[in-house]
C-alpha cells in the first residue's frame, strides 16, 4: 500500500497536466501563443496520404527522417474513427503514459528513485503543445524503454536502440554507454534487418540522407546567435523557411554551419576518448552517458528544434530514476531550458525570427542553459567513470569497484 501511495501523486499530477495538454492541442482550451499543431494537420497528414500508397515522399525535401518514421506517421490509421489529427494526439498521450509507467515501475525497484517519474511529469508540459504536436515523444518512449532494459535485458535494449535509431537517428547514441556486447550485436542485427525490410517494402527508404545537404543554420541554434547579432551590424543575409524550419541563409552561413559540424565531431571524439578510458561503470552509467551524448549532439547541432527538448527530458528522467546518477544538476538545467524553449517558441518566436534584443536574450538564456548542462554532464560523467591518475611517491591507487557480473558474462 505504501508503494501505491507513493505513485498516486505523480499519476494524479500527470493526469491533470495531460488533460490540459490534450485540451490545448485540440483547441478546446486556449492558452497564449500561436498554434503549433499545423504540422500534424498539414505535413504529417500529407505524408500519411503518400505513405499509404506504398512509397516514401520522394519529392518532398522536408521528409528528413529514417525509414521507420513512416510507422509513426501511419500510426493514427489505427484509430480511423477519431480522424487523423485527434488520433495522433491520443497516440502521443498513450506513449506519454507508457513512459510514466516505465519510470514508476523502475522507481520502486532497489537502487532506483521516483525522481525520474517527477522529471517526466513536469518536463513534458513545460514545452507546451509542441510536446504533443510532433512525433518525438514516441521516439523518446522507445529510448526510455531501451535504457531501462539495458541492465537486465541487454539484447532487448540493443534491439530497441536500433528501432529508435530508425525512427529518428539520435537513439543510436544510447549505445555509447552500453558495455554489453549483446546490446551492440542485437542493435546491429535488428537495425540491419529492419533497414533491409523497409528498403525492400517501399521505394525511397534512404532518400532522407540527401535531403539536408543544402541546409542553412536554424534560427534557434547556438551558431545562429552569430547572425542574430550580425543583423544589427549590416549582415545582409536572409531568414527563410528552408527544409521545414526557419533558417539563416547568406554570407558566412556555410562557415558557421561547418564550425557547428566541427564541434559535433570534437564532441564525439571526446566521447570516444571517454569510452576508451572509462573503467568504473555503474548502474546509472548507460543513462548518464546517453544524456551526455545527446546533449553534445543537440547543443552543437546547426538545428535545435523545440521538440528536441523532449529527448533531453526523457533521458534526464531515466538518469534520475537511478539513485547513483550524478546528473541531477544537468537534469535541472534541462528542465529550465525546456521552459525557456516554450517562451522562445511559440510565444515570442516572432522576436526570435526578427532578431530583436528580447528574442536574442531568450536564445542566449536557453542555449546558455544547454551549454552549461552539456559541460557539467561531461565533467560529471568523466569524474564518475574514469579513474584518477595513479598517485606518486608510493601512495596506493584508490580501489575500484568490481564490474557487474552481467558485464563479465557478456
């Protein structure tokens, strides 16, 4: 009974906030800010019509997703009696509930905590209606399930990672913190098999790989701050809707985009060095590594769409489900950045696009929080897993914990 009482409050708060969120996206309840649900009614539903014919949107450069994304776009067809838009929102809410259930179940096990469930309960509504108006929450649900399965069911975790990567690429980063060879092998086999299946079933499965070569720098990214300031000093570039997002195009944009790519490469290089030197893996290390890796990817990317914050909220929630995790402060910074993201999109997005001082200030705050969370997560992951250098003058090196038995057997 005690355990049930502990979970009753987060379930109640989740229910209340999600009812409000559903009323919001269904336009029954009006809250300040422009409508952000048009992507579902327009873009997603349009793709749905194309995908039903047995092909990917070959002539639409805004289709920038791996082949399994078709399943997310087609999923509202499971509830035809609701209509596409309403069915989509209902299915996203179901995935939201699945994530909460996983975190509540995990939080009642030894060494776990309900903090993760509370992060999820609070984090999703902080993003406003965007959380339910994109399919990213569905992808995050797969990633959360993979991380929570990593310790006891490494093969299942690997298969889920592969499926998530074929939904939206970034879940592949979850493998960075998984030591079990069974996870990596399951991911490779599952990913290869699914990729062949999608390629054989529908033409255009890999078209997304060539649809982003001419992208600019998205106005909400870290690199975009250069152009927001430059516009006040005579920069003559443009702000245009490009590849489905509002981007800067013009002089020096390729240079800034290249620098962003270089920073991403450096970030992944750091991850590789960390992986080679890390020795003290604990129960929370896969989740801590996943949050760190996705923070690196998100912060250095030339595109930081608002829905990316759902990824970070989900990973932060898994981290805090482990009592041993050292990611509490980065997780708090992620929650703050999520709240600020709702302010810059959609509330004051016109100020962001117009590069007003207020819009620039919002971006500096949001991106500054992401940079701080990234650097702090990197430092805490390193210090918690990489042994300190051997001491000199005959002093003994600190003892290291023995590896988990499951890892020895892998």
